[in-house]
């Protein structure tokens, strides 16, 4: 499996795939370890008929994320101290395509934690700020930053924010995250009886 999807945005040096999977096309190069990387900033094009991958650089430079910009990140993989994310200017782009890769270190949480798992989990969506890059270093320190979409660790259903905490509308499980005030799924006002 390539590390990127068709339509993703990448920066120079970003890992695309290993050479056994796809042949390097324009805008890419193979490094000494057999890893194909982006040579330029641009959009990933994967050709599954000819098994090639390329990066198209048209208008790519002005699309690069800027330091201090508030952006959205999907958590792809994580350990206790470091998370690998896909990052873009909108939640939709972070989840589907046109995303860059980035990392979040445990020192960049909004409050201290023993593990990144106290703040968020794989597959979840975050509002973050760019520190530097590419490669993008991201932080959760700042107003309105944090988790904006999380999933139940018991049943996988999206969690709903109820009275400042996260609750599963499917199984009732309650969980904690480092939440953004802009969390997407909020419980509506209590219904009045007629
Ligand atoms: Zn649940």
C-alpha cells in the first residue's frame, strides 16, 4: 500500500511508496533505501494501469501550509510520544485527499499528558496549528485547538459532546479527549415535553 492517496498534496522529501509497489514518475525520485519520495511540491497522481506514481507541481507552491496557520489533521498512526497525521486546510481535505503529512509530538499538547492517547486516537480529526515545515510540525497549543471528531473505543460510533464530555450515542460509553470547543457533534438542547 502506498503511503499517499491519489490527489494528496505532498512536499519535497515526503514518502510516497516503496519502489516494489509503483514505478517512480515525473516529480518523484527513489532514495538509497528503495523509497520513492516527492521531488517537488504538488499533487499525487497514481496510475494503477501502468503502476506508476508521479507528482504534478502546478500551482503547488502557493498551496503549501504556512507557519501559524490553523489547519485540520487526521491521525494516521501514533505511538505514545509521536503521531503521524494527514493535514490540510479543511476537514474534508484532511480526510479524503489533498492532504500533506505531518507530525505531532507529545510536547505540543495543550496540557501535559503521559501519552498522546490521552489526547486523541488514530482515525480522529484535530484542529491544529502549523509550527514549521514541510515536513510539517504541528501543535495543539492555542485557542480552539484540539479534537473535533472522536470515535467510541468500544463500538466505533462517532462520539457526541454532552455537557463538556464525550458520550457514545450508540452504547453510552463516556470518554475523555483534549477537546476543541469546535467539536463537530454536539448534543442539541434538551427536548421539551409536550
Ligand atoms: Zn459506543
